[in-house]
């Protein structure tokens, strides 16, 4: 199940949702507003997504 990275809503119909492809990954949004919000803070949302699988800190 894909999720809206901005509001967290589940996207059930990815074919008819707003989508952005960034660094070979697709992001889906419930509305154009969430898509615009994502694009305005792209690094913030992408980093948040990335950190989920990287909980260890290296010094
Ligand atoms: Zn949304």
C-alpha cells in the first residue's frame, strides 16, 4: 500500500492519484495540494522516508 508522504493517507488508486518520481522512487498524493507541499519541502519528506530504514548513527 502506498501512502501520501505529506498527510499519511493511504493511496488505494495510484493510477488516478497525483504522483511524483524522485530519485527513481514514486511518491503518491491524495491531492494536488499535498503534491505541491511535497515538492516545496522535497528534501525534508525524502529524508524522513529514508531515515525509517536507517536508525543507526555512525560517527
Ligand atoms: Zn494528502
